[in-house]
């Protein structure tokens, strides 16, 4: 879902064989694209505004863990214990490769 975030408020970063999903409230425009795009239904928006997060402009860690290549397409994915060999959501659903909506040609 982070790859669809138009502002970069959600970031999926990789360090070696580990990943981290972070959120920066000050960059979020509440467009709900991430909610719709999240195949695992792990993202939701609250009606409550967290002023302390906006004022501090901090980055919160939402999830972290081991990253492995999808056995089908090779795209990095979080290891799922119930899914040997590891496959990403798109390959588990048979939908093909999904591309980002954000223009990265900077």
C-alpha cells in the first residue's frame, strides 16, 4: 500500500533482509488511496486528528520484519508463516504485477 501513497506519508524501506513500514502524519492528506490499495486490509483511517503527531512531524513505525523475494515474481514481500514458499499478495491472488501510481521520474 505504501507504493500507492501520493505524498510519501507511508514509506516502505528495506535494510538488508529486513523491512519497515512507517507513517508520517504531517505528510498525509487523508486521500484514502492506501486504505483501498492495501491488499491485507492493514491500513485504516481514524476520524480523530492526532495534533501531537502533526506538530512533532515525527515518523511512526507501523510494522517491521523479515523481507524475502516472492517465489513467483521476485518482488520483495514480508515473510508470511502460512505461505511457504513466500509469495506476495498479488501473486497469491493471481492478478499479475502491480505498478506504482506516484511519478518517480525526478
